[in-house]
C-alpha cells in the first residue's frame, strides 16, 4: 500500500486494474541507480551486479 501514490492509485483494486509492467534494458537499470556512491559494505540481499 505504501507504493500506491507512486502509481496514482487510490486503492489496491485500481492499482491491479490500471497497472502495467514495463521492460527496461540493463543500461536503464544501471542508470536508475545512484551514481558516484562509495559502498562500504554491500547488503547480503541486494546486488547490482
């Protein structure tokens, strides 16, 4: 429910009815992450590689 505002949905039903998946390239995925940030310790459950 916390992400409903990102999609402009008022409730879960409208999110399910009006949502669509968008495929992005690996270059887009890399660009969407923060740049020039030094990672001191990588999280065990997340990797950008």
